[in-house]
C-alpha cells in the first residue's frame, strides 16, 4: 500500500493596499490542466474584480503543483490560499474525469482541503486493497460534487447575508414562477412525471438555520446535484420542486452537465410551475438517449412548523426552547427539501451532507463517514457527510439535526439507537423501545428470510410529528408517544402502542423500503401488509400478550364500518385515479391500512402461514431494491401454492382480485334448517345505490371455517352467490357458528332458530364459544341490525350475557357498538333507560376487578385483563355508577393535595381524569391544564389533554377549542385529535361543529392539503348527526366551501353525508323499539 499524505505546495493572495489593515480579498478559480485534467493542476489566486486571465492583477504568478499530484484550492475569508496535494501514482490521473467546480466571484467561506484529500487518499489506498480503479474514481467524483455543493452553499449564504444586511446590487434568487402556458397537454401541467428521464444518484447538501432571520423566519439553504439517464430523447427536464427559491446560475434555475459524454444542449429557459410543483428546464436541443447528465441547483426554503418536508420541531428543556430540524417526506414532500424526481418508482442512491451548528448532531439514513468543523460568520458549524444509501425512493429519505441523546445496543451486527429529548432519554424512556427493537428485527429477518439491509437502525422520538411514525430506511421517526415509555406514567395501552408501532415500521424496512410500490394506487400493499405483520412482530416481542387476537377489534371491525358505505373504495385504485398530492394523501385511510391487513390475514390463514411466508420470501428476493404492483405478490404466492399443492378453488389472483379490486365485503347468510348459504354485498343502508361498478358484480370467493358444539369442520369455499352445504343443515336444536376466530373478512347472518340457539349458549355457558367469536356474535348482530337485516332487539339481546363475562374482547365489541347507540340517543329520552341498563351490566365487571386488584391497588398480570379492568372503571364512571365516581373523586383529591405523588395507577388515569373533569368545574379543569403544561412524559400529557375535553361547561369547551389553533397551547400535531375528543362529548359536539365551520379556511390551510388526520376530523365532528337539520347544515357546509375545497378530507365528507342519511333513517325506524327494550330490561332495577 503506497504512502499518501496531503501537503502544502503553493500559497498566494492579493496584496493589501499600502497601510491598509484589511485582509486580502481573493477570488479563486480551480483550474485543471486540459492535458492532465486534475493532475499537475494550476493553483491560482486572483484579486476580486480582476479578469479571468490566468495570473492577472496583483496575484502571484501561477505555480504548478508537483507532477503526479492531485489538488484542490479553496480559502476562507481572504486568508492566503494553499494548494494541498496528494502523492498518488501518476498512472491513475489520466483516467480521472474532469468535474468543473464553479466558484462565483465572492470570498469562499470554508476550507475544504481535506474533503478531496480523503477520497483521493482512498483512491491511492485502493491500489493496495485491489479495489477497482472505477470504484475509486466514483469516490472522487462524488467528493468533487460535494465540494461544489458546499462551495455553492457558502455562496448562497454570502448572498443572503449581503441581502439581509442591506447590500446593494441585483439579486439572483427566484421567488416566483415564470409566466407559462396552461395548456393541459403540456407535460408540466400534468401531475405525473414523464418516463424520459430516470434518476441514478443525488448529492444533497443542506444547512438548516435553527434561529430565525431578521424577518423572524426559519430557513434552510442547500443545493442538489442529481445524475439521471436519458431513456428517451427529450428537450425537457421536469423535476419536482415545491416552495423552494433558487439561486440563478447564468440566468437559469439550474445548470446542466454531461457525465462522461459530449456537452449537453444549452438551457433555453427555466421556470417554476407552482401548481403542479415542478422546476421546468427547457433545452435548446434534445438530450441523447442512453447518456447520463448531472443537474445542479442551489436553493433556499423555509424551515416551517408545518410537519411536512424539511421542517422544524420545538421543545423546551430547562426553560430554553430547543429547535430540531427534521423531515417527513411521505408522500409528496421530499420536493419541499430539494428538487427531485419525487415518485416512488424513481429510485436512486442518495449521498447526504448536512451543515449544522457544532453543538448539534446530524443523522440520516446511513452512518456518517466524515465530520469536520468550519467557521462561518463567527459561528462554529459542523459538516457531516453520510455514506451513500442503497437504491431507494425519495419518500424514504430522512435527516435530522438536533441536540437529542440516545441509548444504544447492537443486535446481530446492527447498531440500534433510540433518540429523544435528553431529559426523556436520561429518565430511561427509551429503554423499552431499545429492549424490543432487536428482537423484532431478528423476527422479521427470519420471517422474510432476508438479512436487515442496513448497518444501523436509528429510531427517533420527535416532539412534533403529524403521523404516528414514518418508516424512513434506517432512520425511523415517531411521535413521542409511539416510541417513549415510562413505567411511572405510561399505561399498558401506551406500552402496546410502542411495541406495535415499532413492529409496523420495522416491517416496512423490507416490505415497502427494500421492495416498494410502483405508484400510490397500490398503497394498501405497503400499509396493509405492515398493519398485519405488526401484530406478528409485537407477538414475538411480547409472547404472553396474545396480541394477535386484538387485530379483529382494532382493524377488521373498525374498518368494516367504513367499508359498508357506498362511498367506500377498493383497496387498489386505477393508477390514473391517483394523481394530485391531496389524492395521494387521501388513500392513507383505514381501507388501505386496516382492510389491507384484514384481507392479508385471511389470505395467510387459508394458505397457511408457512406457504404465505414462502411466497413472500420469493417476492422479496426477486424484487429487492425495485418496484412492484400487487399482482407481482400474487404470482409469487401462486408459485408457493403450486409447489406445496395447496387445494384452492381458483388461482390466488382470481380469489384475491375480488377482495382488492372491488370495494366492500359480503354478508354470508346460512339457513341451518336447509343448509342453504348465500352471499350479498353488505351495506349499512340497504336502500342505498352503489354507483361504482364492479366486474365481479360484488360477489366474492369466500373461505368459510365453521363449528358446531360437537365438531369443527374443514374449510368450505363459497364460490357462487348461493350454494347448499349439507354440513350446515344442523336443525333447530343445536347451533352452527361460521368464520372461526373471524379469519375471514365478512359478516355472518343466520336464520332466527340458529340465532336463538347461539343466544341460549351464551346464556348457559358462554365459554363454549371461542372468545373471539363471542365478540363476533355481538358485532355481527349489531351491524346487521343497523343494516335492518335482523331486528334491533336481537342485537341488544347479545349483550345480556355480559353480566357474567369478564373477558376483554366481548366487552369491547359491545361497548364499541353501544357507543353508536349513545351517539344516536344521548340527546333523547332513550338515554336514561339505556344508562340504567349499562350500569346494571357493568356493575359485576366493576366488582370483579375491584376484588381481583385488591380494591384497585394491584395491576392484573395479563394484557387482556388489564384492558378489562380499564373498561370496568371507564364505563362505570362515565355511566354514573356512584362508587366509581366516588373512587375517582377520592383519588383525584389525594393527588391535588400532593401533586408530586399521584396515587392513580397509569392504567386508570384516563378514566379517573375524565371523571374528575366531568364532575368538577373550572377549578378542576385549571388544575388538569397546569398538570398538562408541566407533564414530563408525553403519554401523561396525552391523558391530561384528552381529559380536558370531558368538561360539561360550554364556555370551557369553547375556550379549549380556541386553544387548538394556538400552537403555543396545543401542538399542531395534537390539534385535530383534541377537536375530535371535544366532538365526542355530547356538550362539545355542536361547539366543535360550529368551530369547524367558522374556522374552515384556517384548518384547511394547516391540515387539509395532505394531512392523514384531516379526514378523521370531518368524521368525528359529524358522527352524531341524525336529523334533517344537521343534514342540511352538512350539505350547506359542502356548498359554502367549494372554493376552499376539502383536500384529503373529500371522501370523508361524502361518507359523512352518507352516514348522516343512514342515521336519520335508522333512528326513525328503531328509536321507539330501542327505548322500549331498555325500559323493559331495567323495569325491576
């Protein structure tokens, strides 16, 4: 291995005027010998304002570096320059590509000699390690690009500094779009990129400023160099750009260079097409097919608090506000950080460099490979360079600049770090996540039969984050409540959330990141799959919880309420249906996540998990680092089916297309007297009309598992709309149960005789029926009653056995469905007897857990038992059981008397806090508000923030609503969920609705364009609507705001209208019957 070293070879600078105390003012040009390219290059210094003639003015005569040496020359703030050379074999030099490094006529800001010496040293070392010359040269090219990037960034800094200090002269920074034609056929007026160009690599350098400028605006500066290959000859470059201001280069927004080929055509025009979010570059001639080019640009952007793109988050520590620069690129917001081909199929390699305050740390998808200091305008900065990423999509890129701390360990050679606020990390809030991340990663490596693709896994808890978490490759970001856990403050629900969200995001590291959807119309495959296997990953980390059972309640039954509407949609859209950012954001809904998870669970069940995994592993191995459509998965699963001779009634594609290409699901109706079985499209409003056509005529191929008291039968496939199965003809003296463990995504209805037998079994000995199916009987019956396919009294009868039930899942299914009754009737006379009935049913559960927990002083061992205890307390208190409310008052008063010693166990705090606020007045509310402001753990803050919505005082709730649009009181990430909680309060619902209408423009501006939570806001404030007056208000709201629009809430608004009409009809049909049933059930109490 040859020796290599950097040494000074020449120095120079302008002479200062006689008697002047000012430093020299050099202007530098990096010159390369045309013959030897980078080798034997000339180190030249010339004065500001002098011409470009080599050696002109008062500069010293050019001096040649030693033959056989490569060098770079930059200086800082007028100090004499030096030429740093690297001894390297001359034979390598002729092969080095010429990469121009343009230096504008301003003082360079940083000394970057080491930046070239390091890769050049690596190149020389390559000879000793037998690394190919081409690989070494690539390293130099990337380094030179980084030099150009950082130099240009320093230029932008100087220009902006001069502008802000009142310097004269013209500016070369663009702020508005050029006037262009709006013909819809122009490529820049379409939302999708043309296929002519394909990116290969990016070099991105960014410098966030973590203090506001003179205009009180936080900004970042940066530049980007993207290498792309021309797939089809074109004279147009379209690249995504949103809310970036560019530094003009020769009058244009960008510069274009060829990579190892003839010079590119000249740029004839550039402009920003803001409506479709493009930087448009028109050329004087066509790019050559098969040729690679490099597009370079310099820009500034706002480091806003909008939770999208490159944004800022803030927190307070020691009464000092700290600022974090962080990212959220999914789905269409990488373009807010740097110009890029911002579509998931446009995968490329990213090399990121961050310039940041020296007392901050920068992290990105890949490990850092170099960090060094520089001085700029009297401030100390660090430059952190990261290894190139694997080939990946833009939406997975991430970088964070913060003063966070971390805890770490190493699993299977993978570095795992949990990052967060220093106080939170010091208090051990990252330890639980650290304990579980390694085992979950190991589980998925086995599940996918594929090693984790990266050398490290950073997971970061952010104070401000709109989604629950984001699966950026190697740098996963979370809301604090999804990653941090403190046993003294966090409930079992908080703990479950942490482990399931971690499992969800780590599942994506393979399924979504390694293999990625081609376009957002197939989003369900990414999110549905992760939402399914998150339960498997969490189960591997917490095997005693039986957490996989919760998927039925959390995913399947939750999404069925939406999928039973005519305004639902299929899992897979046509590609041309999803174009705009708002349309993309709108597909991030419960259909994609929860229905996707449910149908994949069904698929795994009828294939068996081993066959499902075999097909999945083949799929991942085949398409690693590439993009797919959903049919690619079907093909690989079919290969596994064929290999293992799995008996199916049709191909995987034929079966599953019916579940993915048409919306909704079937209700399977069986007659146990005849054995007849039939299916039909289940709709909550049976009188509604389905306008979306289906080539399958809303019929499915349905896998049906079943049991009787004496046997469990083989899976039966319902292939046609109707059929007869002799096994289902069991007569009227016993019962038949379909869809064991609710493995299938459908509902079940029976003839009345079978319903009676099932109800009798629940009354006599409910444990004969599996616990999940006890929940199923309740949930199916209530939803069939809402669709008027069974009497509402049958549904209510399924709750009678609950007075003897202590398991969580049946109780939770009942409470979920009784909540609908509460929403429909808590403003009517029905609610009185309904309250008495629920009190009667929940009292035995309350007394059971009072005994089990030794009068609420201990915690049940099992997850499900802990959830049951929470249900007992929250239901008893919210429905006015005196003993529960007295318990809440006593515990709350003890806490008030000694704020530093909270006697309420974390599991019960949400219920106790809410009860205290509901029965208290302004004093209690203010006490909870103060505790919220000072809460040391975000999970505790969430409990307090939600409890504040339980007030029954109109003026307090009205004030609280105003707080939601003041980010100094309620964080932007929490605003919509706070409004939703107020709307769930019967007193708060009309206030929230009025607030939404009165502040629609503000709310839409902050959340509507691309917020995942925005659709939930519309659903929450309208969920009680069941009168013609409210329907008219909703229709008027839609009409009044057509000019503003509804963004990602457009479909949610249509669903709210449909639900309201359905609610009106259902209440008219059932109110008196329900009222009579509750009165009869409580007549003797």
